[in-house]
């Protein structure tokens, strides 16, 4: 790596407000607030709305789309004559 061209990274706590979970990781982001971590040290804190702890894709609570129902709704609305013409 070339010296002096990369941003400085440091330990930062990312706190997910939706799930009530916090992660300590390295980041180049700065924060105005600080919080004490489990190891007794104080780290900058960045509050996030969504993380892997609360996002439906990672938690497995995402909605299952009713594709058969949507197809039937489309056919009722627009009819089947458009498909029969081709």
C-alpha cells in the first residue's frame, strides 16, 4: 500500500436503534458522541436505523409475495384476451 493516501480508520461503535444492538468495528467515520464499551474503553458512537440485526433480509422476517394472487389480480383487471392475441 502507498503511504499517506488511505484514510485513517479507528474503532467505532455502530448502534442499531431498531434492534437495540451495538457493534464495535473499524471505520473511517467520525462521530460527535462517545460511549463506553464492554471493555471499559470509550469509543465514538454512530447511530444507524438498520443493520444486519434488524434488516428483514438478514433476520428472515421479510414478506413473502403472493405471486399467484398477483397474477390472478392482473388477469381480473386486464382480462386474458391480451395474452390470447399473440
